[in-house]
């Protein structure tokens, strides 16, 4: 999901979840991860979204769940909002599906590796940096060829 709309996308997904059945905050977090591939949404992200949706009249609390956890559900206004923003919701669902597939293909590991490289740059020798630049260049070329439909055979004889 693109960063500038990330919270807006999450708001729509949370509202969609709550339009299907009442849930508590941690249940919403689990559902976001399970159904939409959102990795470990934190309480610091979800609870402000719930507060904002509640202030807007799009959700309401419906009592307490197990162990005194507040349950939330979409209001009629919230369901109407989803209908009015169906096109945007479809785009969010498409982006979530792409994110899930990217993660399945190893995108999470790639992102973690790039972060590790980035945080290590000030400790690397010039030789290591040169080797990384060469690997990045080759990797980028191979990925672009795949995107163009040229699938490497994987036998080293490309």
C-alpha cells in the first residue's frame, strides 16, 4: 500500500471488517493480518483509527466482549459510507491483495534485507559497497527482464 494514503486505506479496511461483524481492537488487528496481509498492525495504529471512525459516526461500541474488551461495529452511516466509497474500497482491496502476493513472493524478506543493508552502510568497506552495488545492479536487471516477460531458465545459461 502506498504510504500517503496508508491510514485512509486502513480506515476503510477496518470499517469493512466492522460492517461484517462486531469485533474488539485485537480481533480487528488479527483480521487485518489474516485477511489483508497487513503485517502486525499495532494498537497505536488501530485505536486512533477506531476513535476517528467513532467520532465520525461510522462505528459504535456495542458493549463488552470477552474479558471486558469493547466491541465495535459499523453503524448504518458507516455502511452507507462504504457503499459511497465502493470504488476506493475496491482499490484498497486490490492493493492489499498485491501486498499479500508481494509478501508471499519474498517481499518481506527483501524489504528486511534492504533495511539491514541501509543500516549497515556506515560500517561497510569500500570493497563491500562496490560488491553490493554490483549485486543491486544485476538483481535490478534480472527483475526488469522478468517483468518484461523474459523468464530466466535458472540453469545459469541465460
